[in-house]
C-alpha cells in the first residue's frame, strides 16, 4: 500500500516515538558507536517525552502512514544554529522498508520551504547525503561530532 501523508496530532506521540526509534536503529546502526546507539534507543521515556512535547509545542510534523502504521516523518522549523538560513530541516526519516520507494521525496516535497534551508546529516551516510544533494543541498564546511552517536555530522545548505 502506498503510504498516505498527514499532519501529526498529539495522539500520535507514542506511535511516532516508536517509529522514530526504529528509524534510528535502521539508519544509524552502520555509522554509530554501537553502545551509544543502544543506550539512546533504550531510553523509551526520552523518545516519548520528546514526541509529546514536539507535537504539542510544534513545529508541525508530517507523518507517512501505511496500513495504520507510521512509516516515516519530516519536520522543519527555524534554524537553530549559525547556518545563515531562516529554515532548518530537523528530521526526515522513513523505515528501511521504504528506502528507495520515493517516500522520502514525498515527505521532503510536503515540507520543502521556499526559503533557503539547512540540515545536519551523518557524514558517512552516503545514501542520505546523495538524497539531499539531489534536493539542492551542498555541504557548507560545518562539521561536528554528534556525541550521542559517537560519529561525525556535516551541515548542508540549500540556497
């Protein structure tokens, strides 16, 4: 079934947190320090608390749902750093079963701003970097250690 897109509601917090956790496990396992990733994934209350707060306080999240199950999401908001863009893509995730299906593109298209945009992506995640390059993003030279995962991330900017 082709996933449908919709705006997340506060009632989606538990399912959204579980889906986000699964996306991290699938996407970051090849790049993260295993013990650090396992520690983050095991902190279920943190995931639920974050989703509950974000669904209440914003910014909005677009969810992808297939057969009653959440399978991806995207969200953006005001830039949180010195990227020089007014907007930042905070997250764009799909479950591994949907990689290469066009769902990531649909989610990006649903949230894509007209303004310049920045994002942070794991440096070694060539699949994600290539996706963002296709959307017009380029690395701007900013790089930092994502301590929670023990791996490097880079900032990309789309003018």
